[in-house]
């Protein structure tokens, strides 16, 4: 049975590898490489991925200004690079480990600091994830399932929008798929014990890299990976547990080396953004740990655009439905079919071929891997307090893999001459089309015609499948192909239309969503903008004050103020410190070489710099100007007290610079309408803090 082990470039016969778990063939004939059509299909999918992810990225500006500013600061100083400092002075880091930004820094070193240079690594990572998912699913469920999975991932709306941004989630997704590939290799039938251990250790390494990209978000994949290895590895329990012990060591080493580096760094280092005490441990356990699960109390920042009400149906709600849910019903159906088929197989008499259980073991491991990935991550995202829509990109590989394998399984059962399993494929197509109708109908003003196209194609496919049940194979294949188009049409349309029409405003801040923008509820707090006002800001990119949201070019007034600061900073290390957080300062960092600091971290709530630090900066001649609040009450932002103490210090130790001094005007827009910090600062007064 040596043919049961496939080489990296082997292909599978359609009949022997696309069946459901209960009828999976024991052998997989080896071949030199994929058939010509399959290879062409893979290349076409990769080119499609490249097209939708790279189209018009030069027009998206700097994407997330918080991370774009950090990349510029990291590119100019080694310590900033190591820690992920947001500002050029190295005062505070971003609220994530730096690995997700390192590829972008390397790109700017090669091509210069441009918006497209930040996004180029994202596009490469996205294409790599699609290719690696194909390779992973191919080893588990065959070539046809792999192609469908790759196509589904390439056209997942949230994946396209995130891949077209500078968010670290694209790299996290790639690392997760790499870990799944390694585990799939580790449980292959006939693999040597030494090779299996190496592959499992490699999976642990990739998850460790994921930890250094987005911390505990990567560890959500561990239950599925561990379960798949325990079930899929055909060896003694002692050996399996020993391999897991080795992998645990690799996981801890690859996850925590940067944490240890920050703890024992011999020189000065930035404050760890998002933490309360400046330590990585507080960031891991607090802001990026329990803070995500149960909500933030201090540090970091809130978000006006949330993921909807927590609960079992959050992934299907208005905020997330159009981003990730299109194929979830299909994926869950596929998982259910696999579970039922597996249960029936276990209750059946043992196979005469002693090698067959080993083949089924590795195949079953694939369902556990991708099913566990989907269920665990979806459960966490459904109930955690902080769950922005773009987080759901981490679900995309599992949904794609299960959908691809499920369609192939259902197709095989459809072609069975007896039984009722043939009804599964028409039912799955119908369910997917109905759900697409529901999602699109939530806002028919945004290409509402699409729901009619999906349902029409699904009806043609289902009727064709029913009519061709006993007909020629060509008719069945045609109906099946139409069914695949019906299933993929809605997410494909949302992805491509968004890619072709997205602009600078839609790619800034936390609005990384495909399709129509979700409704925003600011809670009706006094002075806060209404939902329609926030939506207008997002769609146009214009603040009530006339300024643009973060990462836009400096307005004429902002440029005049910066020129005034540069002329009068007296050579201070920090020319300008911004109250209102890093997002408020990002425009100045991106569009100038001035040393600008965003006080308080992401949205001004981190405890740095404290008044005593500001006092020290002033005594040492490090600080020149502060752009802050004219009223202490204004420093009590929409997400907490923020810089109240800093504002008091500034008003006591610095002098107000009249707007007329730099040719500016008052900013009545900020005073009349509190702008959420993720859109821009409501600070309104320039203070001269140069030591007299």
C-alpha cells in the first residue's frame, strides 16, 4: 500500500479521492504532477487572488494610519524596529507584537515609504495563503476539493478587504494555514516517526510566529491542530504525547522569545502600547487577552464599528454576515455529513484490508482539523466582547476547506446509484442561495440585483441536478458546475465590486469591510455624532471641521501649524506631542519628517506619558509643543478619561499659541461635535512647552 502516501506534486483520480468519509478509496495513485487543466485552474485562481487584492491599491492611501505611522517609525531606528514603536521618538509601541509589521518595514526599505509599498507584502501573503491552502486540502481531500477551497478563500469578502490593507491579520491567516499544512503532513499514512515529529514541530513554530503577530489569536488554532494530530497519527500514544511535548517546547520558544527580549532589554525601550504597566505580559493577558474576551477597562482603545451583539448568531448578523457568513451554512453541512458518515463507518464491520483504517485515520484528522478550527474560532468570535468584522478573516481558511471538501463529498454521493445521499448536493446549493438572498436583502441599495442572479442560478442548478439524476454524465456535470457558480457568486461579487470601487476613505480606520458599510451606533452619548453622521464621515472621509480622517494629506491649516512648530521648536527632540492618541498624530508622522508623538497610545488612554514624564521632558528640553484641549472636560473622551491629567499639566506648564500666530483658525467643528478618536482627535489648541 505504498501508493497511499502521496508526493507533494501528486494528483488524485476524481473517483478515488472525492468521495465522502464513508466511501473513501484506500489508494491514491501517484502521478508526476497535476493534470494540465488542474494546473491551469490553480494558476488562474492565484492570478484572480492577485488581481482582486492588488487592483487600485495605490489609491487606498496609507490604509490603517496607526500601523502606517509605526512602519515609518520602525524603518528609521533599530530599537523602534525591534519593539514596534509607533512614533519616531520611541515613546510607545503599537498594541500588537511587531512581526506583522516587519514585512512592511522591509518593503519600505526596498521601495521607499509609499502606501503601495506597505500593501505589497500583504498581497504576497494573501497569494501564499491561497496556494498553501490548496496544497493542504489537496493532500487531505484531493485536487478538486483543493481548487474549490482555494477559490473560496480568494473570494471571501473579508479576506479581500483585509488583504488590501496593512492589518496584521493577513499574515496571521497565512501562518495558520502553514501550521495546518504541517499537521496535515505529520499525519500522512506511512510517514516516518522522525518526519512526523519535525512536521509537528514546524506547525508549532508557525503558531509561535502567529503569536508574535497577534498574540493569543493564533493560539485559538491549537485545539484543532492538537486534536487532528492525536487522532490522525498512526503510532503509539506514548509517541504521540512525546511529539506534542516537543511541539510545546517549540511553541513556547517561538512565541515567547520576543517577550523575553522586552523583559531583559538592556537599554531604553518604548512603553508597550495597550498595557497598563508597560509590560508585554500585561498586554498578552490584559488588552489582547481578557480585554478582548470581556471588554476593555483601560489601555488600548474602543471601536465604534463593532461586530454586533454577542451570541450564537453574531457571525450571521448585519455586521459580519456579508464579510464571512456566505459559505458557513455549506461548511457546517459538510461537517455534519462527515460526522454522520464517520459514525456509520465506525458502526460498520471492520474492513478486510488492514491498511484501510490508517487511510481513514488521516482523512478523519483533516475533518477534525478544519472543523475544529471553524467551531473554536467561531465560538470565540461569537461571544468575545471586542470582535471587529475584519477579525473574521481567521475563519476564512476553515470555511473554504470545509466547503471545498464538502462539495466534492456531496458530488460523489449525488453520483451514487442508490440511497438518498444524492439529495445532499441540491439541498446544500439551495440553502446557500437562500442565505445569500437574506444577506443581500439587508441592503438592496448596494447591488440588490445580485440576489436574483444567485437564486436564478441556484434554481437552474437544482432543477438540472434533479432532472439529470439518471441522465448522461455531461448533463450532471453541467448542472453541478452551475451549482458551484451559484454558491460562489455572491461572495465573489462582493469581493470584486469592493476591490474595484474602494477608495481612500473606505480603507482608513477600522472600516475594513466589503459591501455596504454596516450601521454604526455611538450609543447616543452627549456630544457624540449620530450613526448617519459617522457613516457620512466614513463614506466621504471628511470631518465636520473640514479635515480628513487619519492618514490623509495634511490640510493647509495643519501644514501651517506644523511649519510654525518646526520654526520654533528650538531643536527639541520632540517637536510636537498630540493629545488624543496615536491616531491623532498619525497624519503628521506620515506626511512629515518631524518627530511627532501621539500621547496615550492608540486613542489616548494609555498611561504614557504621565505628567511627571512631561515635566522631565520639559526640563531636559526634549519637548517643544503640545496640541491638546482648551478645556479639561474635552479630554474625557468617548472611551474613558484619557489625558485628563496630561491636559491639566499642559495648561499649567505651557502657554497657549493663538491660531492666528500660525495663520490658522479656530476649530469649531471639534468643539460642536465630538469626533471618535478612531476618526480623528477633538484636540483644538496648540501649546508652547519650550522651557523658558
